[in-house]
């Protein structure tokens, strides 16, 4: 079952379940006058069950979406999903009771009716989800929809993990290759042969193997003392769209960067899991859309004026387009008001801008100082290329150079880039490699501590920098 088909199946079953629950509630609440096409309530108001059911279905879909219940749950425990559903539905029913049905709490027997509604929603939604997950499991056991996995580790531990994965076909993992490490003196050797003639793959080939074999999961079979080897594997996998999972005895090393999970009895720990819960991620995206639309629409006269000012005071177009590297290494076109002279890098090639850069135009220097040159990037936010807050996207030319020089640089691409970020409000222009390294530290701090609270803090500091003219 593809990810798209999984989402559609869950959406349809949830809609059917919540519609049925609403009709059941109305049937119990108004036993004498109930009619599916419409009836008169106890206070003389007209009630249309189908309309009410569809409105409540929309409410439940939003609740489940913000709770992360439509995320991919490949081969996850059905019991864990039911527990999560119970929490979300309990909160949802309480919201409905205290926001819509608060006047009915005094009605005799109303609490028992609400309890029945809660049970019916939980029961029908759970039934639909179990049905979908059972079909998924049956397909996985037949080899459909499995995740292609790659194992990295010492020879004996790799073989052990091979056997463990084979014991649990319901885990949905298909091992398609391995990078086996071997010992030579005090170091690791790669690319040679063992005594039995088996090739020991070079760990440096890991990024290419991920791409060539279309790997979804990297299983790390290392010991708890292999700090250096783990760091190297994490570095090589940075920027790749794969889930990193290690054996449990490494938990003491990676601390808060991990999330423990049991996949049908196969114990694994997911490394570098996103710290933001689902509801915060969706709220962050909603805030991005609302703020971007409001600023673009309300400020239209000003943006038109800035376009004319840029166009008439220097040669060239008003909007500057530049390729940048975004989430998961995807290259996109970023927009901004042009602040420099045309062909500013014709003689120098790609270089970083500096605070007193002589290539700025008269209007461009003011735009840069007030950060108004970034306004066209709100279009990138609407398109989903960027967020309001996140690590600043860099050009492919610099990314290629910095990956090998700055440790963990690629980890910035785990999240959407932003118009502003923690590094921008805490540091200055990138004028040297040391500046880049310092900014990466701030970016990594943001990624490991992402939250709506931190986003609001960054936006407030950015607004203060714009008002005070202290932007970089």
C-alpha cells in the first residue's frame, strides 16, 4: 500500500466512522422525532443529521490531522495507535461538549448520551483503522509495501541483525544491502576482503548506496563504545531522506536525539527524530500561510512602490531569483528584491555578502538593512519551499564546499529553511568559515529545540531588529 493510498484509505474510513457516530448520537438523543433528512428538535429548531454529521466529520479530521494520526505509521503497533486515538477523541469530545453542547449538560441523561457518542466515535474510528492496518499488514507479509533497508555495522552484529529482521517479517523491512566494518589494528578498514573472501564495503559509499538502492531505513548495528563510528554514519546520512535506527544498547550515547519504538517485537531506536509534535508542525504551517497572505495582501501598495523604486534607481529587474538548497537537499528558486548591481558576481564568482558591501545599490542597502528585501520570499512560504522561521537556505555552490568543511552542516536540511532564524538573530553576516561554523551551531540548536514558542521568540527578535534597523 503506497503512502498516498494509505492516507486516502484512512481519510475515507474516518469520515464514514464519524458520520455514522453523529447519526447514532442524534438517533439516541431524539428517539421520537429523528429523521435522516431532517426533523424538528425539542426546542422547535430544525436539525439536519447529514449536514451536522459532515460538519462534525470535518472537525474530527482536523483533530486527527493535528494529532499526527495521518502520519506514516509503517508497520507500527495497532494497540499504540488505538491508545493515541482514545486520547485524541477524548479531548475532541470534551471540546464539543464545552463549546457547542454546554447548554445541554443540565438535560437529564445528557452525560450518558455524550458517553455513548464518545464510545461510538472511538469504536467506529478504531474499527476503520484496524481494517486498514490489517490490510497493510497482510500486504507486508506478502512482500508489498516493505521499506528497503541498509545495515551498517561490525560483521558479527550485522549478521545478528539480519537474523533478527528475518524473524519479524511483519516489521516490513527488506534488507537490500550492508556496509560491514572490519578491524585492522586500532582502526577501521574498508574495501578489502576478509578471511572467507567476503568484501568489506567502504563506509564512504553509504550515501551512494542509499541513493542507488532507494533505501528508506538505515539500521545501525554498532556497540555502545563506537562513538566515532556512529558520528561518521550520522554525518554521511545527513541530508538523506532516510530514517536512522540503531540497536537499543546505544541509547546512552545519543540521549535526547532518539525515540524508542517496537515494530512487531523488533526493538529499534530512531535517531534524530523531529522534536516538534504533529500539532505544532501543522500549526506552524498554518501560521506560515496566514502571516504570508496577510503581509502580501495588506502591504500590496508598499510592495508595488518598492518594486518601482528598485527598478527605476538601477539597471535590472526588481525581483532577483537565485537557486537555494531546501529541505532534504531539494533545490528551489528563492525570490527577493534585488539589492545589488546587475552581474555583481561577474568578476568575483559566488561570494558572501558583507555588511559594507560596495555592490549594494542605494535602495538595496536600505532594503537589506530593514530586511524588506526578503518580502518576496513570502511567495516561497506559500508554495511550501520555506517557512517563516528556520535555517537560512544556502546556494548549492556553497553547500557543496561547506559539507566537507563544516561538521554536521547537512543536518540543516532536515527541516524547511526560513526567512529568518535563530542564527540570523544571534549572529552577523557570513564573512568567513568561522562565521558559518558559528551559525551552524545556532541552526542545530534550533533544529533540536524546535517549538512554536521558539518560533515566536525568533519572530519577535526579528521584528525588533527590523524596527531598530539592526538587521543583517
